[in-house]
C-alpha cells in the first residue's frame, strides 16, 4: 500500500510542478524601434507594461517615464546622444518596480531584440 501512496504523491508533485511552470509569465523582451536614432530611443515591448523609464550610461538616475505611443511602444527623447549600456525600469503587475541593468548594449541598433530575463 505504501508503494501506491508514494506513486500517487509523486504523480501529484509532478502535476503541481508542471502547472507551476506552465503558469509562469512570459519573458519580457525589448525591440529597438526602427525610428530610433542617436538621440531618440523607441522601445517596443512584447507584453503590456507601464511606467517605463531608462537610465543610459553615465546618468545618475532613471529618466522620467517614457511616453507611450501605440500600445507597448515607449519613446525616450534626449538632447544628448544616448549611450549604452542602458538599464530599464518598469512597473510590475504584482506591484513595485523591476529593474533590468544594462539590458540594452552600447552598440544597440534599430530592429534588435533584447531579452530581459524578467517574467511578467
């Protein structure tokens, strides 16, 4: 009987693990918009998020929230050339903020896609 109980418990644990993995959020990715330039950074996210800000190399703090244009597209305009690596901050659904340091490299180009490693 112990073998039957152990098998049932093992099956229940395996099913719970599969459910936990399957219910994880999607990984947030950032695509550099085609209209980006040395002074304009357009970021397109694959998931709806809010309160997005960036911190280019050399900045002491994060920018004010980026302007959201069409859904999931955020724009950062600068008077100075934007230098990478660039850190990224956004409001999480569960509350609070998440920061991804140096997610956009110094040599970023329009059309490039960067994975943040953040599940949302």
